[in-house]
């Protein structure tokens, strides 16, 4: 069984112009980092011309699909019948994208099959991680 899930999604960038351009993005979930979700935007879709990756909690994505959630760099909220809004706040500005909620639900279902919600801690090897941190400190 794979330990990583990657799912391409279509994101619609909310801009000042009335038309929202569609940009590709990839959702990523890794059993090795069971509390996190990554959303990656390829270089051509970013203002800087480099790939941009945002990491945030799976819990934030789940909760934000039901009601507005998040107080930091990433905020998530439902929008209309089948859209979810993700806001990414950085010193350079804010990017707001709409993603079909069905795509997010499909991704979260696959992630939940890999690591059920509430059992993420079972994927962590805290003894190994602590040993790595302590290596060479004495």
C-alpha cells in the first residue's frame, strides 16, 4: 500500500478581473507527516515563477469545508453549493482560490483510508525522532 496520496485539482484564482482563471494544483498527503496536507502550485501559475507549496493541517481542511476556519496563513471556508475557498496569506500578498468541494472530499476520503482521522499519532515514531534530535548533542 502506498504511503503517499497525490491528487491534482483545478483551482480557480479569485482576482480583480471578473473571470477567474483556472490554475492547476496538487494536493499531497504523506503517512510520514500524518497531520499535514500540502497544496502545490506549479511555477507557471505563480507570480514569482517558482513552484509554491503550502502546508497546513488536515483538520483545518476538514473543518473549513463545513464552516470558516483558520486564523493564520491558511484559511478555509465553504462557498456556495460545491466550492471551498482557500486563502493563502503571505507578506507578498494574499491568494484566494476556489476548489470544487467534491475534489477535496475525494482527497480527504483517500487520506482517511490511508490514516484514519484521530489515529494520526500512531504513525509517529517519537522515540526515533527524539534520538535523531539528540544525536551528537552530547
